[in-house]
C-alpha cells in the first residue's frame, strides 16, 4: 500500500512535452515549481487549465502531486475540471487521497470530484483517504456516495488501509459507521493484523475494543498474539492473551505461545501466558524433515578399533538418526537464547526443568551461550553446570558461543565459559575447533581475543 508516483506523472518528471501553447507551458512549469506568481500570470494570459497533457492528465494533477493547496484552489477557481479527461488518466481525487492533504481533497470534492472513484485494481479513493486523511474528509466522501467496505482485488477494505497507516482516528470513524472489524483479505489477514504492521499501538487497541477476533489466524497460521510479538507490540500481546487468546495454538514452526513469549524476552508476557495455562516444559512440535547429520564421538584409535579406527583424539564421522527441523526446544531454552534472565527465572519458578535437553542434545547452558549475554550465561550455569555436553554434530558449548555474532557481548560469554572450565579446542564432526569458526567469522577483535585465550592456556593448534 506504499505510495508511488502515478505513471503519467512519471513520464513528465524529466521533461515537459509541448502543450497547446506557450501560456499552457508556462502554467505547467509554474505549478511544478510551486511558483504561485507564475501560476496567476499564466492564468491571466488565458492559459487553458484543462489542456490535456501527453499522459492524458491535466495541470491540476501536478498541483495535487506537489501538494500545493493554493495552486489547486487557483486552478479550480479558473475552471479546472476535478475529474480526469480520459478513462485511463490520473484522477486528481485519488492522487489527493493517496498523498493525504485534507484541504486539497475537500476542495476537489466541493468542485465536483467523484467520491466513488475506483482505480484499475479496485482500490477506491475512499480507501486511500482512509489511510491518509481525517474523519471529516471521510464524512464528506460518505455523504457523496463512497462505500464503507468497498474492497480492491486483494479484498482489502478501507478499514485495512486505515489500520495499515496506523490512522487510529479514521479506524474509529470507520468502525462507528459500520466497517467490518473482522473482514478478511485474500491472504486471510483481518484489520487487526494490518494495525499491528503499522506499529501504532492505539490502532490495534481500537480494533480490539470493537470486537476484533483475538483468535483469528492468517492463511499461514499466524495468530494475532504471534503477530503482536513479531511486531514487538508486547503490551497488545499481553492484552490479547489476558482476553482469552488460545495459548496452546501451534504455529507453522511448531511453537506454542509460551515459546514465542519466552523468545520475546518479556517477563510480563510469559507470566500472562503461564497464568492462562501455558506449559513451562512444553517442547516445540514439528513435522519430521529428515536430514543426514554427521555427529562426533570422543573415541580414539585405541578405544574404537577395527574399521572405525581414527588417529588418536580425532572424532569418528558417523551418521546419526535424522531429526526434524527446526529441532524441538523448551520455553526455558528460548528464554536463554534470548538472554532474558528474568524470564528464565519466572519459568523456573513455574516449574520449568533445566535438565531437559533437546533431541539434538541442546542444553539450557548451550542456548544461553548463543545469546551473547554474560548474565544469562551465568544464570544458566547455575541451572545447568555441565559445560562439557556435546550437541548434534559434535558442537561444544564453545562452538555455539563463538558463533553468536551480532549479540551484545559474545566475548563476555566466552570468558565466562573459559573461567568455568569449558574446553577451548573441542573438535566437532568436521574436525573443526571453535577457533576455526572464529577465523571464518571475519571479526578481528574476536579473533585476537580467542588466539590470546589459546596462548594463555598453552594450547597449540595447527588450525591457528
């Protein structure tokens, strides 16, 4: 629903084709330049305000595009027609509604513009104005025949346009005049989803107060609460859950609301979901998507023997049982990965078990290692002090920590792990150490830090 310059005006942006005569040419140039003195002079010289431009529009459309209210009034007073001259030409009113100057829209309506205008894709001028103007403009358009729920080819209604723009005043006006609060567009989104996309909190609340379905689902299974979390409107997510949203609904990634809440890091949202029956130990669900994964073993030549023998200390490559993707995890692991200590504490107080591992061997401590939060790592260590655990693919906790690029404090996490005995040079199934991951990351600060750790601990590695 983003605004783009109409095709006809795009054709004229670079140069102006010849009009009916010099006076008309001067008029267009003055309008484009915002030169009101020039506009008056051209009009005084009897320039034809309705001369058709090469794109079949008139100079009035340029005045609207420039959002020059004074130029629009001068042209209308001089007899400019508020309607397009050709069926496929730019309509000044639709353009005015798209750009949103309420005074210009009102002036065009008073001059006789058709409030029922519809673009080729079915989008009405009224819908465009619903997103950009004011209730007074909508009232004027309604009185001139505009339809409250007229939808375009995507089945998007004026209420959806107002919600997308976060235009709370127009949303309330439309609802008060009978707009359908739970209308569906072609993808299954209701107006409240559009409101959440706008990130204007009051807009979503207005729809909720008017009866928006809190358990609505889009075509891809996204719930209202999930959409609120995705758009970081946590207060609205809390309100929706408090009002009775289904906390056990499983999204397309196999996550219940408790997982989404924990991953958001919001302690208050997690509390609310738990109060509504969320399970602190729920494991995410997912349809099986088998993948071949090679896992490492600590076996050596002496202990392995036979055809499985390797050089001493180098992990044996083997194929493990395929696991589903994404790999199931607990709410506590989601909170740990988010680096949300208070959220982790709330889950533990509600009965979350720190000893539950994912099918891939992922522990709470490993999840915290990927958060880049030293505080979360420290708390996870209290819950799960086993820093020598190995996840699928032979990944150690240090492999996970060094891969946490873009997180707040990965170096702080790594230092904590080293101080508490985590191995620095464990090998995964590819015979790679965490240092190899650091080298590939391209972060010189992290690389120097890790090399220093290796030196300080007397570790010699041919990989560095």
